[in-house]
C-alpha cells in the first residue's frame, strides 16, 4: 500500500507508546497487507452480483482488522490476534472509503451471474480442455482447484497445502501472488472492454428506437 510509504516519517501515539509510521511490527506488516489485498480480491469476486454486498464485504475486512468480526465472511478464522492500533485504522479508513466507493464498486459488479459462471467455467476448462478426454478423478481435481482459485485466488492453494501438512515456500507464494495480480489486471481490462460494448449497444438501440418512432410517425 502506498499509504505505508506516505506515513513513513509520521509520529503517532497510542497507549503511551510512540510509533513512527504505520508499517511494521504491531502495525501493518507486509503479511497483513497481502492478506488484506487477498481478501479484497475475494470481496470483489464473490460479490459481483451486488453493489451492496460488495461494499459490505469490503468494509468487513476493515472491521476485521479492528477486531470486530460480526460482518466477516468464511475467510475469517476469528483468531486474528493482530488487531491494528486505532491510529493505523484511522489512516487506512479513507482507503476503504475509496475502495468501497460507488464509482469503483459499480465498476466491479456486472449485475448478473453470467460473467461469473463464464469465468468459473473458464477456470475449469483451462485445467482440463474440453477436447481432451480426462478421467473422473482429474475432472474432480480440476473443478475443486478451480473453485479454490475462483473463491480465494491462486493464494488459496496455500491453505490447501497447509491442510495437507505441506509447507509453501516463498517462491511458491510469490509466484501465486503474481498470478493473482495478473488475473485481477486482466479482468479489470475485460470489464472496461465490456462497458465499451455495452455503451455501443445502448447507442445502437437508441438509434434504432429513433428510426422506429420515425417510421411509426410516417404511417
Ligand atoms: Zn474477522
């Protein structure tokens, strides 16, 4: 987050303790920032049907960091001991205001489930192409892996690894993070392209309506 860099030299006081900057131990660690970014991605992906649900989900991440878990989704383990100090929360609150703003949130929703289903299906067919016959086990693994990535991003695989008592190395984590940010960039670009097509379609419909009215008047 740029905010951490912005506040680098700033002095803060909390419970009689002095802090410089909002990043680092006891404040925003880089791990916490990555988690927040991951949860934000999840809030966007899981709620593309509704502006209100997306906004709620984004704010739940903020409240989660402040130790309030009543709005948290299933990503919350409720054992987050690293509650951020109030001065850090105050500094990052405007970021959440931006992230949950109407302008941004409505850009991320597409009012239906069609695109969501399509992108989920794409994740499956990327894992086992339709034109190659695969056995049931491989198909099942593909669907489950697609669901993990769809819901929690590529980094979601780390949780699966942990459950299998396998450790994720830092190269794996950074590789998965790269894939996640690539995917987010790609879908943002696609959403902009969709908007353009939508505008063109609207324009087209408007033109046609005008023509029809004109025709109707001719009779
Ligand atoms: Zn929580």
